[in-house]
């Protein structure tokens, strides 16, 4: 089966309104109907509505819009949170869930991540669910154990696993300039796909897109994206520069 690659830009907490809308315009200018991968951008919450308007105004441009997180309940007394229906309301198509920064800095556990993925699926959002080991875990030889545990937590008991996009992001490679070797990343992606096969069958496993994230740049993207089980990239730092990001899109 051929899987359409997906390149997602995670803008993190970097750009305000003006910078987000101009970056969205610059990215969209480089995308047209012939662009091979699906392209998604994830601005800060406060810029989502404006970026959605920019993207809507650009006829024939199909750039997806992602939030960087969501709450697992749709509504209620949850001060400061944002839910799947609200994200859909402002024009989001995707949502990043379980990013390692959320796990490490904001208390997202495997269980919370599962509930967030479930909330995205209940709505019409495509969750981009992140898994990945820390440097300590890697050095202790625990990479697969950790990644597959995180995957099991996400993928077990969900009603529509086939709508999930997975992202393997080794924590030690995020924002460090230290990218995983393409063959090492491929091994982990292969193991993830095999586990999806066990959990959800061949068709889901073959259709599921598994992105790599962690210091993806224009000059290392082609090597990673040519691996058979790497179906795209979740790009942080390099997604803040339209020409770098579009070069990664072109490499897919
Ligand atoms: P990076 O971030 O590309 O800056 O390493 C990736 C991510 O955090 O998703």
C-alpha cells in the first residue's frame, strides 16, 4: 500500500499572531495540488483562528491546521483548557497529542494521552500522537519497551485506530540538532508498525502513517523519508522558516 506522506510543522510557543499568519502565507505559497505530501501547520492556540482564515482565503491550497494539544473532555469546568469541538470550530483538522514537552513539562501520562487521542477521534480531528524514549531510556536499552508501552496505551481500546497518525520522536533528538540515524529510526518505525499490526490487523498497520520527529532539517530529511516505514516528519525548529520547511516538504 502507498501511504501519502505527511509533513507537519510544530511551531510550539514561538510565533505571535503576525508572525504566524505571515509564516502560514509563506508556507501555503509553496504548496499546490501537485505537492506530494499532506502538509499541516500547528501555530499557538491564539493564532489558530487567524491562520485558519488565511488558509481558507487561499483557494486551491490545502494546508491542514493543527492545534498543539487539547483537553480530553469536550466541555465543563476546566479553566484554561481547549477541547476538540472548539478546535474544530476554529478550523483545525489535526491535533498533536502527547508531545514529549507535554509529557515531561506538563504531566501528560500515557493515560492522559490516551484520553486526549480518544477526544480527538470523537470529534473530527486527526490526532498526531507522539511517542519516544529519553536519552537515559535509550542508553539503558529500553527504547522499544518505552515506545511500545506508549503505543499500547494510545492504541488499545480506541474505537478508530485507523484515524491516528503516529509520530516517533526520540526525546534526545528534539531541538538538539542530534537527529536519529535513518536506519535506527527505521528500526523503531518498523517495530511500531508491527505492534499496530498485532493490535489492529494488516490493513490498519499498512495504512497507518508513522512520522519521524527530532531535529529534522532540509539537509537530513531525504535520508529519513526514504526509509520504508517513515511516512513523514513532525518538524519543530525548521518549520519556523518557510524555505527550510518547504525543502523538507519537497524531500518527501
Ligand atoms: P525539532 O522539534 O524539529 O526542533 O527537534 C520536533 C518536535 O518537537 O516536534
